[in-house]
C-alpha cells in the first residue's frame, strides 16, 4: 500500500519538528507494510519569500491531490519579520486560512490529554492533575468570525472596524455530526460551548446541535457558556469528553486546553473534511524565538502524524505504535526543555525523534 502525503514544513520551528515526524513515519511504515510518497508544499512565510504570496494556486492543487497533509507551523515574529509589513491578506496566516477553506477542513480536532508522566508539569492544582483528563475540542474551522465579512472604514467620521460572525445551519450540522461521531468512539458525551445568552449565532448552534443530539440518545449532550467553559477547563477538566464549539471560541479554548497538559509542544491536531482527507499539524505555533536551535519539542507533530495514520490512512496499528513509543519515551524520563523535570534526561529535538523511533514496536 502506498499513500500520497503532502508535507508543509513551514516556518519557525516547523522544518525541525516535521523532520522528526517524517523520521518516525518512515520507521513505522516499513514495519507495518506500507509506504509514503511525499510531496513538498510551500505555505506561509517560506511561500511569501519564494512567490510573494502565502499559498499559490499550484500549492492548493498539489494539496488537493494528496491523501493527507502533514504540516509543521507557519508564521514569524510579528514585530520583526518583513512578512508582517504586508497587508493582512498576504501574510503567512492568510495561507493557513485559505488552505482550510479550499480543502473544506471544517472539523478541527485538538485532543487535550494529561500523560501520567507529565503530571508534575501540569500547572493545575495537584488534586486536579491527579484526577487526570482526556478530552478533545472539536472546533469548527471554516466559518464564523474568521471568514465573515470584514472591513475598516470611516463611518460618520469615525474610524470603525467590523468583523462578522455568521453561521448557517448546514455548517453547524456537519460540525455537530462530526462531534457526535467522535464522542461515540470515546466517552459518549458532547458539550456544546457557546455564548447563547448574547449571540444569535450561538442560539442557532444550540438549536441545530440539539436536533443532532436527539438522533444520538446514547450520547450525553449538554451546553455550556464559553466563559464558564474557560473556567471549568482549569477547575475540573476531567468532566469533558468532546467539546464542540465555533471557530473563534475553539481557537482560544484550545490554547488553554493545550497549556494545562504541561506544554503546548505536546498537543496534536487534525483538520478534517467530510472525506478521509485531513491536514495534521501540532496545536502550537511556529515559535520563531527558538527556531533553528534544535530545542523544540517534536512530540506534538509526531502525535499529529499518528492521527494522520489513524484518520486518513486507516493504519490504526501503526498509529498506536507511534503513540505507545511516545508514552514509552516519557516513561523513560526523556524530555525536551519545555517538559523537563528533575531526574529526567534533557534532549534536543532530533534526539527526541531518535528516542521515539527507537521505541517503535513492530506489528
Ligand atoms: C491556530 C492558530 C491560527 C488560528 C492562526 C495562526 C491563524 O492560532 O491554528 O489555532 O487562529 O486558527
Ligand atoms: Mg490558535
């Protein structure tokens, strides 16, 4: 079996962490009897440097022809990078938004899991950390404020900026169905997070998601206001299984959910459409401050590659082998700087990749 995967190395730490994920993938595919045909795709700052825009038509065409895409991260330091002197629609982030839209990647899954070995790195109270947590945020990714009409202009002599938050019932329904499908394979609970006490769009989310919930009597359904959810994530994260939410709320809550696991360098992410295709990337950003230093944590990208094996390539056993190898590395006390704790061995980005590769078990 051979799969076509697109590789977006991107900016900042992107190339370093993707290199480690590819190393692990190459190790696992040989043992599990499949191969990967890789095609490089430019996106973000590196595409701006080459072509003047963050995502070319050619890149979109190439991306569409793949079975899945593995991505590092895009973007640079907004204060110092020349990319941020360009108008917003030509900056690196615009490439990311446009690939999400072009590939119809409406469902963004961001798991938040506290590994036993990292409990001491968890910033929550010891009591909360001891209980552990394992939930996933299902963030709608192609609608809402990110894609609504926006402009800045003078209205009645006053400079005014407008961003529009709009959702239609179809966009909500397909996201809700995805969330219930995921919950069915996990803890059988969906929490819809919204601001229904204020926003019309949130009230539509409640109505449409409520109807989808009625078709899934075996899954517990609840709603929660987003401000309360922000609090509950730090107070009692073990209550959550699948959090379903719109684009902007999901952006914010998923960083919070990542941080409570000890490091944003641990969290994988998958962006899916309604086929098997997906784009897989770490939840964290491009961390330009540590780019090129060989200190970034590649685990989030390696776990994203495992998600790719599971969701897009149907290689579940290979996915488990990667996840088990990551757990084993943590058990063995091997740590990058961001998750370092006393008595552990501190390693570089590529040493972490090697350590995980060494621990991949055969079928
Ligand atoms: C993310 C990022 C992006 C987003 C940025 C880089 C546009 O923060 O993937 O969460 O806001 O979606
Ligand atoms: Mg974000």
